[in-house]
C-alpha cells in the first residue's frame, strides 16, 4: 500500500475512533429528571434556584460523563416522591430504608445496598429551646411520649423517633414553621438535618434554639431510580452511578461526610 493509502486508512481509523467515543458520551434521549428537596442543605443543595449546590453539580457532571443529560427538579420532599411514583421524575437521592427499597431501585452489591455507592451522608440533630433543661444521651429521650416536631414527609426521622417512643408532630411544611413551633412551645423538641439547622441558625428563631449532641441519626443517601425508567437512559444508570462514586471524592465535588 502506498504512503497516501496508509495515510487515508489511518485518518479513517482515527475518525471511527472519535465517532465511537462521541457516540458513547452522547446524551441518551431526553434529560433524566432528578428531584431534589426544596430546602436549604448547604453546601449540598440550596433553596434559592440561583445557587447550585455540590450535589447538583455532582449529579449533572457524573451524568454527562456517563452519556446522560441530567436536569434538576426542585419540589418538597413528599412531592418529589409522588413525582417518582407518577413517572414525572426519574431519580432522587434517598436513604435506603425499607419503604424506599420496596418502591425504587438502589445500587446493590451481593443483594444488599452497596455502602460505597452513597452520594452524601447527612446527620440529623435534635433542637431544644435555648437553656431549657431537656437532655439527650443518644439512646433515650428525657420524657416518655415527648412531642417532637419534624418537617412533613421526612420518613427517616419518623421511624427513628417512633422507635424512641416519641409522639410526632409532622404537620410543618417548612423548617421555618418547624422552628416557630418550637420557639412558641407547641412542641418540646424538633429534629432536622444539621445543614438545615445551620442554614437557619442566624435567623430570629434559630437564635432561640440549640442543638443537642450526640446526633440523633446519621444516614447515607443513595441514588434511587424509578422502576418506570426504561430505554437507553435506564441502560446507562450503572455507568452514572460509577461516575458518581468516581467524582464524589474528587477536588471540587467533595461533599461533607460527618
């Protein structure tokens, strides 16, 4: 073969390789919709849609590396899960509790949730009115059937507090409303994630409450995917999860792991 022929063959081979790479990374169909709770969890997510939290960027960039276009939907937690049930959302970071394991697809390793596949870890704390004599030793609440407030739809907290014998008030639609109940004495304690508490600590209500140690609960969040998701996007979910783990601890993406 002449030098010109070899050059043409080489160019064609390079072009074919480039096309294969492009095809592998090209987005698979319409955007994959991830629902995130409409609350402040700095630096993971922010209620203000103009602020992009670390979790937003991690989900979008890992999707791009896996050939998925990812769009973020912001809704209250309960509506996020309803959107998953209706097929209006495709995925959501959630703890691996029995209710969700029965409804959604989690990353598994030998039949159990793969702990290495977490996308974030959250601590939840109990809050009391500042100076009030209510203690928490990590095992027992100070009073039997104590009334504890939580935000509506936070199932992880419901299970933990019910196991401790607490009576729940889960009517609050926002953390601001939840702190207002505590300050007004309508509940004895409230429980929320530490990032949510820190985001409100400087507010008028936040200055009147304090966190109890040790944490009430630490839980890992995993990428839970709707069983209704089908087609090319569904086929790329394993690669998306691999990219999440790869990027999670990289500079610029490191999430707080208490």
